[in-house]
């Protein structure tokens, strides 16, 4: 005869599992786990992405209050070795491909006519010179190989993670910027390895400087968030936004211009978020 205590314990575990599956709609360990930091290992690569949980809340963007659901965000900007795993995972698209990608399509970037990292540094350095479309395709690829939902952050998510409980009107002082950001006074006009400056209160690095980061605005349009290694203190802020401009591809000799690379966008990088 079964031990009554063991039988009760078994029944309780089955009920808990059924509730977890019913509430989440998924039964994978990732869906069931609590919001805790985790490390994503990329396939056929030594690259890893450390992901930090953010509990969500309210953010005001352009005078509009936005509700942000819980999410994970990468601890650092996407480094080249992670992007290399994506770029080397299949055949690249034709160099002048102007196809409009479907919502689930995964395409890979054509070769850049310039050295994308500009010789500043590769492994450990943030991806730069990338278009928003290039960054989005990386997220689609990462989702396909991990079976998790990776994407670019919304600007509300990005700002929340950047401020990390700082007041809504907070901007860093010079002392705070010197400690946490690569910006014009200390960058020597280049990017630097990710994660070398102090993290914010939530353990996230380089959100105030180094490379700017692609996100989606309230209308779903690509927007580059945050200050960069080229900026003075006034632009090293959670509220700095930039939209693509033709000047970002002035020296691109391709006709039509590349949809993947920004010939004059050494300030443009990205980091990923993941939906729990």
C-alpha cells in the first residue's frame, strides 16, 4: 500500500504542474521558472548573453503613461562574438536585397564593404554600424535557435532599464557619467569593451554611453536610444533619442544603400530583451 504522505505529496505536485501549464500556456522549464538572472549560450559558439530580470511598471514617454510588463534585458550591449554566431549560421542575403521581409522571415546580412568594427576591437566590443533591421534579424535568429522570444526593447522598456528606479527626470551628473559611461570626455572617440564601466542599480552596463541602442518607439518605429561614445554630458541620458538619417549612410557606395550596415553609424548598436 502506498504511504499516504507520499501519495498526498505526489498529488500536490501534479496539481501545481497542471496550474503552471494552464496559467502559462507552455510547459517548458523556461516558462515555469521564476524571474531570475540567467545565461544564454549561443549555439556553435562560445558567446553567451547574460540576461537580467526587470519587474515592469509604469513609464511616461512623451507625456503618455505606458505600462511595461516584466521582461529580461541583456546585461550588456550585444558583443561581436554573439553577432558573428548569427552571421555565420547560414548563407547571407544578396548584397542588394531589397525584399520586404515577412513577420517571421530570418535573413542574414550581406557582407559590409567596410570593416564593421572599424578596427577598434572585436570580441568583447559592442556591435556597431548596424541598421535596426540587422539588429531585428539577429533577434529573430536568436529566438529560433533558443525557442524563447527575443526582440529589441520598446523605448519604454529601455528607459525603465536605463533609469533603474532613478526619478523620471533623472540625468547623470558628470561624476556619475564618468563612472558608468564611455562618452566624449573619456572615450577617445571609439567604443570600448562591454561591461567595463560600473553597472547601474539593476546590474546593467553601458546604457548611458558606448554604443547607442536600437529600440522600438510607441508607434513601433526604430529609434536609437541613449548617449554614445561621441556625445557630451548633456546627451548621456535615458531620454536621448535618434531616428535614422541619410547622413548615417553618406559614404555607402552601394546603390541602393545597404539595408544592413550604416557606413557612417559607428554609434549604432543594440541589446536584446526576452519575454518571460
